[in-house]
C-alpha cells in the first residue's frame, strides 16, 4: 500500500494547530502570573511563543521561522525531560515524560521539514 502523500500538508497543519492549543492548555495559566524573575515562567513563555511561531511560520514563504521554532520546541522539551530522567525514579507510565518526548519529536519534525 502506498502512503497517502496528499494528506501530508493537512497533517502538518493539524500538528501546528494541535501544538498551539496544547501549549495554551499547558501554559495558559502562566500568562496571568507575569513573573519575569522566575526562570520557569520565562521558559514556559518561550515555549508558548515558539509554538505560536510554528503556526505563524506555516503562512510564510520561507521556512526559517518554522525551523527555528521547531528547534526551540525540541530543545526546551529535552530540557524538560532531563530532570525527569535525572531523578532516577523513572516510571515508564509517567505521562509527563512521554508528553515531552512527543513534543521534542514534533519540534524536530518541524525543524527538519520546514514549510512543505
């Protein structure tokens, strides 16, 4: 069976929309706190802004914004994974670990394909 290449564009747009709404659901409450002195707040805001940039990058002709935003999402996701793994109490059924692994994969996907 051949892959459905015609669905690739629709799938990328669904991923863009999904990642924006996921980050809004995850970090939307963070926006209300405005704590520039808290490094977690800054990381969450960069995470949120890079997801919005992924969406906006889809409308642009050049894929530079999409690639940079994908790299940022991947790097911050990996940064979020490190403390989970460093604790040593890794539960393979911990949804937080797999959530960040999936987001790291999505960031790498957009960094590698750009604006197809």
